[in-house]
């Protein structure tokens, strides 16, 4: 089993997935509608990606822009649909109106996932208190990752928070892996890896032509090389 740092790439379709794997991605985040920062993809897309590649994929469970859960019944139905297509890992995260983790929504959805591993996504970067959120979620079954930029505005502003949280790795509420994404650039990597961060998430950085174009194998390879270096 490789101990190399994890590189996760956003995939919108099977073409993206194939290119990401060819470039050296370890895992995919599967979404649709990046204009809304990534929503739950179709079951058809999940099935096509699962047939096209053999690296793990985490499927987004989010049905509207923003970080409110919305209709939990719809989310539960989506989770069942994705699991029926073979999805085994997920991405989710909801805040209540006060900016705290929406524990009712998260617990209901996690119960439906029945032990599947999942990432709490960048809702943490909009939380009123990150430390409180982490401690409230600490015992959630399957939670093994936080996707975070350290700040709502991106990694540039979030570096101090990311470094501080990396230093607390293993403490109560900080057992889950930090997956850095959100305005991440290659020049951020030395400080992050030097602090022990070992998981990175890219979306637009894998698409030199923008979101209207596919994932570029060479761009993913550049990230793979930089992370491994």
C-alpha cells in the first residue's frame, strides 16, 4: 500500500475521470453544476465513471447552492440512488441558520450511508466556529476527511488556519484527515507538506481551459509530480 500523499480531482463525467486517473489522481470527487459549487451528479454519470476507472470516487450529496441542507428526504433518496449504482464514499456538509453544523441533517444522511466513508466539505470554511464544528462531528460514523481551504476566501487567506489545524492532528475533533482545496496553487504546497498535510484537492487547476473544458492529463501529472516531489 502506497504512503504517498493523496491527490483528489473533481470529475464531472467519465472523460474527466479517465484523464484524472491517467494523470495520477488517487481519488475523484464526482459532482455536477460547478456554477453552484458542485451538486449531486446523476446516477448515470456515477455508473459511467465507475465503469471507466478503478480509483475511488466520492460522490457529492448536495442538491442546492449554499450550505443549508434543504429537503433531507431528497438527500436521503439521492444517497440511496448513488449507493445502488455502486458509490461507496461520499461528500456532504450542512450548516444551520446560525452557522453551526446541522447535526440533524448530517446524522440523518450518515445513518443512510450506513458506515460509508465520507468527507465534510467546505461548509467548515463558513462555520461560525470551526473548532466547535469539529468537536460536534467527532463521533460521526464514517467521517474521515475535511475538505477545507482554511478560510471562505480560499487557501491564500486560510494557510495560517490550515497549519494550526495540522499541528493538532490526532487531538479530539482533529482525527479526520485535512484535504486542502479551494484556490489551491502549486506554490502553496511546500508550506502545507512541511506541516504534515498529505491530501490535496483540485478542480479548476486540472482544467487549463476552464470548467467548460475537460480535465487535462498533463495538468494532473504536474500536480502529481509536485506533490510527490
